[in-house]
C-alpha cells in the first residue's frame, strides 16, 4: 500500500523540489506511438505533469496526497485526482505512456504493476525516474551526508533503499527499450535558502520532526550557510530513467 509522506507542508514541495529537464520528456514522448493520454502517477504537486501536457492531448495526474494535488498548477490538458497508484480511475488499455517520477518506491509493486498491465495500451511506454543525493561541492556534500546518514539515521522508511539502489532491485515489467532514458541530467542553480528548503522536504526530515519535534536541518544549517557563502551555486543529482515498452 502506498504511503503518504508529503501532505504536510505540501506547498514547500512545489516550491523547493527540482525540475526535470525538457530533454527527458521530449525523448519519452517520442517513444510513445500515440499521444492521447499520459498518466503521471505519484504526481506530487505536478512538476512532471505540466511537462507531459506539452506532448499529450490529456494527462491524468494522480497522487495519494490530496494536499499535494491542491498545490499543482492548473492546466487545461491536465486532470488532477487524489488516488492510490494501485487504484487509478482509468479504463483498460487507455493509456499511451505511464510516468512515475521519484515515487515508485512508495508503491505496492505487485498491485501497481497489475494496474500498469491493465491500463497501458499495447506498445505503450512505462517510465520510472529516480534521483539520489545531490552534489554541490565537497564541503557542502559532507554536510548533506551528515544530515542524511547520521542525523536522520533510523528516520528513513525502508523503501528509501530503492532510491539508493537507483531502482535496480524493483521488478519492473516488460523489457527495456535499448538506450532509452540514458544521458539525462537533473541540475539546478540554487541559493542556500533554496537548498535548505529542499532538504526540509525530505521524508526522513519529516519523520524526524514528527518523532522528536525538532528540525534536524537546523543542526547543519549554520555550517551550510558558512560553506555556501553568497549567491547561487550549481546543484546536481544522479538521475536514473528506466524505460520499458509493453509488448
């Protein structure tokens, strides 16, 4: 069963999470034989939904969190719905492309992939995207690692390991499309305030706050600000895009 870790302070998720590159959506849309309907499953606050709407006549964007969906930008081509990944409001063989961006690890794989098989058209495309820890510079990365590995130890859900493993051990359906999904990056130019806002969207941070009624990011914030200094800096994430086609 899917878990909701992002309803609290959902507006921060929309404000601080990174955006995917346009090249990724251009590629995956080009692999779809038809462009009538795409399903953005686990859409959060709609970052990927809007990008998909450039290529598909209609986009169904679903998320377990109603609060997240409320933060998504309105778009005439997108229908947002609060729904479990394992129970989408979709007809059989109705979808040309299914995208799951940084959410697949939360799903019940067996139930969700049964729905993928049911709703995806023959020759339709399934894409799972994930990204792990960011990099900026060694002195900043060390502080991010201190937060992730030390301060938040015991506060990450077991599902987080799938992100750390770049989804290698998730039993994805169908065969890979050779070469598809490779070479894309996830990058941003951020201020230190934006970085701190992003860190506070982590599910492990939310678990820590719930358990101890304290903000764990505050423990590394002074050192992060000192190491960052002024202005914006380049932020990079290792991005994995796994692309499959239904026979």
